[in-house]
C-alpha cells in the first residue's frame, strides 16, 4: 500500500497517529491486522520529511510521537488531490483503492461514485483493447493465454467496481 | 441534439410504465438516445433497471407509454401492428438470451426462415442460409437440429438468423447470458466480426466482455441512463505500456 493512504487519512482533519490507526482499522476490518502503530509513525515521519505533513506537539511538552498532531501541508493537500484521481491498474492494491474511496468520502475530497466511475471507464477501455488483441491471436497461442488472463482480471475488477458503485451510491442517497 | 432524420435509431422521452396508482412501475422513465450507422452500443445495469424493456421498445417488440422511437427517419411507436410486423421481419434482427430457435427445424432451416417470411424464394433463402452458416463457422452443422448443438452453436445460429435479411439494426438481449466461457468467446468473436462489418448493434448485457466490444457504453439505473462512456479511441495502442509489461531496470 502506498504511503498516500496515510496522508489521505489526514485529509478529514489533523489527527494523532493512534487516531489514524483506528481509522485504518475501521476501514479495513480484519484486513488491517498487519498494520501496527509503529509502521504508521514511520510513514508519518517520512511524509513529514517529504514536506507533505506538519507535526505539532499538543498541550504537553513531551516529544513522544503519540502526542503529536499531524496535519496536511499545502503540498500534502495537492498530492492527495492527485492521488485520488490516479488510476494505477494493473497493480491495483484493492485495499488502497478502497481506502481512497473511504478517505475521499470522509474528507469530502471527491465523490466516491465518480472515482469509481473514472476507474471503471478506464478499465473498460483497457478491456476493449486487450480483448481485441486476445481475439486476434491464433488458437493455442502463448500470448493469447496471457491476454486471456488479463481479460479475466479486468473482468473481476470491473465486477467489484460495480458493487462499489452500487454501495457508495446508496450511502450517498441516505 | 442530433436530428432523428440522420441517425439510424433514435429515441426521445421514451417511457414505459406498468400497473397504476401505488403499483405503478416506471420501468423506463425518460430515455433519449441517438445511434449512428455502424455503431455498437451496449447498455448495462443491474437486474430490473429497465434495460431489456428499452431494447423491446427500440426494436418494436413492445410499445412505449410515452415518447418516440425513430428508425432510419421513420416513426416506429406509431406504426400499426401490420407495419410493426413487417419492420420486425425486414428492418431489425433480434438475438435473445434463450436463443429462441425453432426446435423442430435444422440450423439451416432456422436461418432460412427470415428470407422466406420476407417473401424471398426458397432457393434464395437456401443460398443465403448456407452463406450465413459459413460466416458463423457452422457450415458443417447445418443439418443438425438445435438440441444436437452446443449453447454457443445455438447462439451463433440465432445470430445468423438475426442478420439474414440485412437488418438496419441488430438487437441483442443478454446474448451470452446462458453460455459458459468458451461459448462466450465464440459469440464474442462473432460480435467483433459483425462490428467490423459496420453493422449497427444495440446490446443489453451483464457481461463486461460483450460490453467491451461496444463503441459506447450506457449505464442504466431505475429506468434512466445515468452514465455514458465512449470506449473507442481513448487508451489503445501500446499494450505493454498499458499493462506494465517490462523488465525491471
């Protein structure tokens, strides 16, 4: 998963690291069990160094990282706006895409349904391209087999996107 | 908006309601559509969104509650039963999910039917059927009845029948809905082939692969079109770049 995920979790409001962890666990359910607090602080440190995040120590003078409140800088906000619009198949980290929708909805960065729509349109165009190539391959061609694999993966992703679209549309209607 | 005189198929304010009062169902609730000659358009959406009803209204199989359907500049929704029957025989071809072949007739006889019904000679119908079965790759299965054919073969016969009278538009309702993946591939190949021959096609489907043969994809929900995507053009060309096939530097 990209570190932008952690960055996007801050888009809603400046937060403590442990709050980010809670939000991640909330969005990922049992799939979040591999993410520990240490990783989140390491990522936050990197993001701070890169200028995407600014940390402020709250109330006490303690330098402990769990006292810090992290907030997006202007550069961080810019990076997140880009990240939300990016389509990065074929290395689609499903969890990352899911978190893109969750964070975009929470911080009202973008309409999750339109993010899903953009991804879906791009995948359909790719499906069209690769399917045409697959149908042009002679029977039993080795390349044809690879193309068929790409077609089936695209198809599976498109079905999931359909479910995402339905679910986020219903949430939006509520 | 494009004028209905120049499009192959158009709809304006198309509506179809069933029942009344509290039981009123707005199956299609205000659809506008323009389809250019040679275009393939796919309509996708969840079950019950009204996509099959739209197909029935466009192909003259059913009449709208309100709105207009135009085929090659002629108003379809106001036609008499007799004119409609003629339109369905000569101007449109329909492919169904469940094939709808005549079980007692051979593949060849099924494909001969449209020409015979249009008043062509048996000899012409026979020649045309042979030609079409060859085109769909079933020349050697011509004398089999549908029950002796696989699902994919049956659907290919149905497609041959649908294009027998050189229709203006071919309508397909879930053409791969009853097929396994290898039969789906057979039908896909045929759709790409029809598309390449510049036939105008409207297909309603759940199957992303069939949808991906289209130039334009329309998403439907609750009786209305909610999204339209042009699939032709856009990202094409270098497949390796598109799917990140390359060696690590």
